[in-house]
């Protein structure tokens, strides 16, 4: 049935190609006019990254042409992803071992956390044309090796449904939903972050380690929250742990639903609460809980919100002190911080985001060359003008705080996974290749499925000395840090590593926890 659906989709895509030779037929595609960050090369790696957050609009009755999905605020942590991909390609292109005669290029599209934009960007990368024409590649002589992205699982699923038709490699740096491990549905999807089924096992093991038998669960109303928490419930039932309550976190603000969650958390006697959610959707719920003066709870944070600084505010200090968070380990990217400090709008001209980043970082505005003197003076009165002499080293922003943004390292590794796969194809000896009669793929004109074969076979050590490879479900070896949220006298959360979990090729697993390193909230004695 699945194959039939894919064949039907492919057939429909082929039928949508404009007909130019039939004089009596008027066919065509509406213009999308997609643009992005472009750095050309012999082979292209695509990136789908939510550089901006989306500006949402109320439902449109289609009595007029609908507006396109506009983007809103620049997200510094995702602008880091743009730069880590550019940095990795710069390293690889200078590497005398990896692809010595091949130059890698980069096409990055800003998805703005909107599935429609993710799909538009993917089509743009597949076709190589600002007005995408399905089933046609118009990029010239530079083949597309892979698409890296997106961040959220719901976005990656949208992309994977399209790329699976073409068996085009997709590697996500942050999408963790277990459904994406199903290779009958998503045959060309892989990821450099562990699947949620393993995170659920780690959280369940953490709960049984401390002997907690009565817990509550809050789950975000999407695949990440619902599937992850359901797997957790199944593991807890096996271990004899009772679930006192299970509440759903709304994706869109609802005072009524949030108030219900607050009342449940307040009334129920369960003192340990596991939350499977992203930081943004959890924020209004946790703020309402904080304002209700609810204390005496131990919060278990999934990797969707544990690594982010959104809750490092005074409002949350009392309720979140002692929180146990699960997150992927930080990775070291040598020289990347210096690369970030050297960003400049006048030097990185292919970067379509750097001017806005510069303006927001320094609170200034760039003057356009075509501005007249009166407009320039008016602009300078409203806001100071950028001079280009500003220094990123003087800023106290999270942009250069590499260890706190773990998925950046996973993106870095994803680029190297593609490069190693391309190198294996590049180094293939005719007669000893993996394809029909020992043939090799043509590095200058390969089929997507040929590169996908090599991607599955990649195996190397990362900069942290860990073995990197994909299992049969397209998942990497799992590794998690377990952190305790400690509140020192300085009045800002410090996350202290108290444990670790890492799986190996053998598939065995367990966690290690240093209980003496934990600082609980004052009410921990009441926790059962």
C-alpha cells in the first residue's frame, strides 16, 4: 500500500510539469520564488534550518490570495546551525584526505518552523531552481548529495515523505520521534540524535533508580510528546511504577487547558513529574505553575527543554530547583568559536542572514547604498547606524556559547557523515564496487540511492573520540547526559552533570548516577 502511495505521488508530480509544446494546452505551476543561503560547489549539501520563528496568521477564508508564510524573529541558536554547516564545509574543502579534488557547496533554506516552508525549501534544493519544477533537476553539473534537517520531528516528517520518494538522503540533527525509525515509511531518513524510544528507557531507568513509584506526566500535543510519553508509560508499567496523572500540553495558548494542568499538578499527590515537551510550548504552562506557588515537586526534563536557557529566570527558580534534565552530550568543535567571532556582513556575502544578525546583535541599522541624505539622517535619528567596526567579542550573548547548544554538534557531525559517504564513493575501485557487476557510482553524476548506500555504511570517530555510525533504523549510538539544576547564590541555574548513559555497538545499556553530586529542592524529603 505504501509503495502504491509513493508511486501515485510520483506520478502526480510528473503530471504537474508544465507542458510547453502543446499549443492548445495551458499548464503551469504557480511561482514560489524560493531563495536561500547559496555557496556553490562540485557537489551540493542542502540544509533546512528554522533560522527564524514563524509569524502565524488567523485562518483565511480564501476570498483573496492567501499570504505566504512570513518569518518573524531571528533565532540565534539556529543561526549557529547555518554557521556550523558552513564551517564544516570549509574544513572538509581544505582537508587533503576527504574528497581531495572535490569542492562541497551549500544550499540552506530557512523553514521558520513552518511545514509548508520546509517542503518549499526541499523542492528548491531538489530541483535547483527558484521556481521548483517537480522531477526536474536544474542545478547544472552539481548534484545534490543530501538534505540535512529539519529541527522538529513534525518538520522532518514532512520532508521525509517527499525525499523518500526519490531515495534522497536526509539526515536530521534534532528530530527524535521514534516513528522516523520506520524504514518502510521513511526509507531515506537518518539522524545524528538518538531516538525517543531510548530516551524513554533512560527516564524510566532513572525513576526506578531512585525508587519513585508514583509520578505524573505532562506531554506536548504532538508526535514528540505523545509518542515519547506513551513509550515511557509502557516502560514504567513494566517496572511497577504507577502514573498518577497524564496531561496534554497545548500547542497553541489556551488559558482553560493550562489552568486545568495547574489544578491537576496542585491537587495530585505525585511529587515527581516527567515533562516531554519543547521549551517554547512548555513555557506558558510552567509560568502558570510558578505563579500558583506550587512547590515540592521534582521535575524530570526531556531533551526537548532541558538544554535550553528559557527557564533560567527568577520566576522559575523556586519550582525548578533540583530538576533532573536529560540531554545529548555537548561536543567540541575546534576553532568554531573563532569562526563565529570572525563573521562579518562584508566578508560572508553569501550569508543572507548575517546583516539581520549584526543589526540585532549590536542594535544598529545598515544604511542601503541607494538611500538619499534625508532618509539616512532620519534613519540615524531612529536608530544608530552600523559601521562595520563593531566587534562580536564584546557581546554578552548566547550566540558563541557552544556547549549549551548540543544539536549544533549533531549538525556538524551530519555534514561529516555526508562527506565520508561521498569519499567512499569517490575512492571506489571499478570492479570492486557495491553495485551491479562491481560497478561504482559516478562521483560527478550519481543517483541518490547510490549515495544512500554509502551513507548507511559510514563509520568514523568524531572529535570526542566516539564511534559514529547508523544502525539498521538510521539511528546513531545513543548517549545522554543527566544533569541536576543547581541554584547557587549567584541567582542563576547551573547544570551539574550527575550521570551519563551511552550505548555501544553491542546494544547493552544502563545509566551511571553520582547521587552525592545532586542538590535537591528543600522539599525533597517529601518525595515518594
